[in-house]
C-alpha cells in the first residue's frame, strides 16, 4: 500500500505527463540505444541502499575547492565519472548523451524541478583542468534558474581523486593505445553512473547495458515516492 | 497443474537415477569460464590467458587439509607453463565450491557449501599471487541462507545464490546481495508459490531484457550426504529442484516459474548480440533445456538428450562458445566431455565426445574457444573412490575436431586437494 505522501508524489509526477518519458522526436535521444524492455512502474520496486556515497575534495569550473558531499545530499543526485577525451561510444559519450536527455526531461517536468541534480566528475585530473572541463561542459553547466543543476567537477591530483574512485568503486586503469600512429593515453574504465538519494546513499549503479533515461527517471520517481 | 507436472516427471526420473547412482561407489554436481562471466564484467580476457585459478576442496591428510585457491600458469610461452605458481589456504575445510569475479575483476569471491563464509581474494595487485583480504561471515545471520554457490557480479555489488538455509538445511533458500565492500544489502527468497519449489543453484542475467534466470539443485541435507546413502533414501531423492525462475531483474521479483525436471544446474545466456536465449542442463534427467523469449513471454523447453539418461551420466557443467554456436557438456559419471552444435538452439546436436577423466566436473573455455580446461571434483562426498578418484586440472587444445591434451596438474600429488571451480586470470589485469 502506498503512503499518502507517495500518492501525492505520484499524482504530481503523473501531472507532468509525458515529460518523464523522453520523446522520440528529440534528435539527441534518437541516437541513444533503445530500451529493450518495459521497466517496472515507479514505486513498485525497492532500490536498495548500496553504500554511502564517498566524500572528497573537488574543484568546480571556477577552480574553487568544494566538498563533494555538498553535492550528493539533500537532492537526488545522478553522478557519472567521465574524462573529456574519451571516445569509447559505450563509455563517457554515452553517459553524456543520457545526461543531456535527463537534463531536458528534468527541465520539462515541474514536479522534479529543484529536486534532482546532475554531477559529472572527471577522473583525469592531469588533462581535465577546470578550464578544459569548462569547455567540455559548455552550456550544460549549472543553471539554477532552470531548476536543474548540472555540476562539473575535477580534482587537483590523482591523490585527491583516488579516494573518490575507490569509494564509488569506479575502476580506472591507464593504458596506451598505439594503434592510431601516435601513442594515445587512455583511461580504461567500466561506465558506471550512480543514483544517490537525498541522504547521500547510492541506490542504483547503471552500467552501459541498462543506462537509459527512462530507467533513471523511473528510479528517480521511485526515490521521490519514498517516505 | 504446473506443480503436478513437475512432480510426475521427477518421480519418473529419480528411481532410475537412484538405481544407477547406487551401483557406483561414489559420484556427484557444479559453473565456469570466460564466456560465462557476468555481463557486467567488462575486462574479459580475449587473448591468451596467463593463469587458471582453481578453488580446491581441502582433503584431510593432504597438505594442510584446508580449502585453497590455487594459481596455475597456463601460458604456453611461459617457463612455468602447466605448473602450480602458488596457493592460498583459507585455513578451514568447508566444501569449497564456486567463485566469481567482482565487476571490476579485481577480486574473486569464493565460498564453501558447508558453511556460510565467503572468502575475498585480491587478484588485482598481483594476478600471479592472489591474497586473501577478507572473510565475510554474516551471510547466515543476515539472510538465513547457507552454502553460497554462485557469485554473480552486478554493478558495484555481488549477488550470491545460496543452496540451503540454516534453519533446517533443506533446499529452501534464496539470494543474498552484498556491495563490493562486503556489506550485506538485502536478501531475496526463491519463490515457493506459483509453482516455485524454493530451491536455488545458479543465476545468470540478461540486462538488455531485464531478466534474471535462476535454477535449482538441493539442500545441505542432501549434498553433504554420502551419495551412496542418499540414493537409497527415496524421500531424500525427491528433494531436488525441478524449476527455473525468470525474475524481473530491476525489481528482483519472480515473474515466471518453469517446470524443468531433474535439477537444472548451470545457466548460460548466448552472448551473441541480438540473441535472447539461455541454455541449461539437468543433472538427474540428462537433458538440455532452452529458455527463450517468444512474443514477450519466456518459455522453457527440452531440446536435447545428453548421453543415455537411463545410465545417469550426470551432466554437471556446461560452457558456451562466445558466438552461441556450440556448447561443451561434462558428464561426471562417465568422465566424458561432449560437444553440442548449437547452430539451432532449438535442436542441439552432439558432434563430438571424449573421455577426459575417470570423473570430470567443471569445464571452461578460453574466449576464442581454442583452449579447454577441465577439473575433476564434484562434491567431497560424491566424488568417486579408489583409483577413480582422480583429482586434476587438465588443459586441452581444441581445433574444432579433436580435444588434444596439453598439460595436467595432479592435485593429489601436489597436495592440493580436490580440484573444483576455475576462473581465468591475466597479468594484464593488474590494477594500476
């Protein structure tokens, strides 16, 4: 049985209509792989508390230092690790496309406005300086006026990054691709995107196999329906 | 209706099983290899593997008598090819059985069927020298389940299938979910309604379809019992699983229960893009079963016979090719390794067989299918006796026509115990 609060949340979200479901007419989303199953309805399943989101020092686009915990609490957070030179279509670019889609859906859904944030965290402090990350973020960077905050962070060094990637369980290995002529430094990683609740607990970890705006939005809705 | 069918088939199958098994001194069941890993493990070894990790059962009077993780060099270019590089003892003997990689492939989780303990080995720091870094001891307290069997990597966590429970040690069991740090998260009982028998064995997911498949074996009371005694106990022989379950993976809720008589064991999804089917083998009825999606519904059907079911060859492990076109099947009793052409998964055809040991259990293949590895032990109390109790890891080369022996490690001579589950390793997977 749903609680009254959960019912209210459902009604509010339902009133947002199709905005929760990314529309096929959007050019960006057409490039995303289709979701090959009908996900369970929001609120009909439990997202387990997997682990507390780790904390650490991060740098914003302005080069100022912040505690990451400030951006993993109080709102539902969708956090993904990237490095800006990643070209693996199943890696960072996929996450970016999903985040783009999520941002649009969140903007178009009044019930979610101000309740969800996106966080992109670089795991390549050597190349992803605040300036490089600023260029990468472009127009996506946080705009609180739209009600959807998207934050981009990097770190000062591998030393500051390590406890974060270790804490999230985001495995990263440095490899050198020599196939294209000049050696190219690559960060080998498994794509993971983390859904974090308002209390700072990781509640879902998406891999490229099921990272899709619809599943993420359903999960966000499920979290919002909790007491 | 559903349950009635299950019961009828089981009753028909078990007397024959009991008869044949009783005529053996000892016998037995088992998951393995590069093509059977969780789809969430991205670091597959697609070239030459360097190591085989064997999870071995301790034997009293052999070495330190404890369960241990044994590392063997399997790279033909190495000076120590086919040799034991080392072993890590866990200091107890708890019916070592299966193991699984975490999604980042930095750790192996392994456990025994006689206890709720789960051992975590670090293979990332030095893949040639695994180190025991943690023992998870709360599975029984937190979930009530006993005999952790399958360790299936999920993103950032591990789903562990139990075989039994601590209350009555029957086959009624469930799955325990841990995060990669080893903290318990949740448990999920195997269904006992809508045709479900509550038993568990293997699990495997198809994330694209949001489906988790589970199979069913038997509980502690049976698998820890000497096989000769067990098969004479008609009531006990009824207590084997006869179902598979399709779960809503996201919701972790059972959706469909299939009648698959005779203890369906290992589950292998076809890895070919676009395929949405899985295959399993039933231990007691010696059949291959296909689970596939049709018009939005999942169905399970018998598609082939393995050997002569009347002789209960006891299929114990299967290994699917990466393209889904072929399947290795090991049958314990007759020590035979069979190859089935799976070009049409609706009608697998056996095209090859070879006796590879007096008793054979797990079978693993390299990603390219050119190398096949076989171990010998099923369960301590089900393995054969006397000269038939060979304990080994054997390597073979497969050219599509013939399995040719390449190396052998005698686990008894090496004081290592009984060789059971295998996982492949590579020095290139060293954590940076």
